[in-house]
C-alpha cells in the first residue's frame, strides 16, 4: 500500500455493490470495475479496499448495548428508589410505633 501511495495515482473511485459492500480503489493504469464481479485490468498496480455493512451493524450493536446499559441503569435507579421507599416506610413505621408506645406509656401514669 505504501509503495502505491508514493506513486502519483491517477484514478480513485468508491462504489457500492448489490451486497452493500463499499469498494475503494486507486490505480495508475486503465481497468474495468463492476461492483458485483470486481476489478479487471491488463497491467499496472492497484490498491483496493472492501468494507461492508458490518460497520453499521457494529454501530447498531453498540447503540443496542448502550440502550441495554441505560435500561439496566434505569432499573437500578427504580430498584434503589423502591429500596429507599421501603426503608422510609419501615423507619416511619418504627417511629410511629415508638411514638404510640410513648403516648400509651404517658397516659398510663
């Protein structure tokens, strides 16, 4: 690839084929390209690179993973809120019981 970059390449092209693959190629000679059958040339040097929809799938999976992480985070917050609510009611119940016992004890005298 480096030796190809050192030469002044005269042609660059990027196309997408029917399988949603992206092709990038550059060369210093005449050639033919068809997205579904590939590159044909009689002579010269050529550099090609093929990538496909995989990056979009990876991005989708990353978004999905982030969404799941956010969902887990939301459920943790909800669980923590429920725990706090349960603790609040438990402490309130104990305080009411102590207050009730104190009132009963004061009236008993």
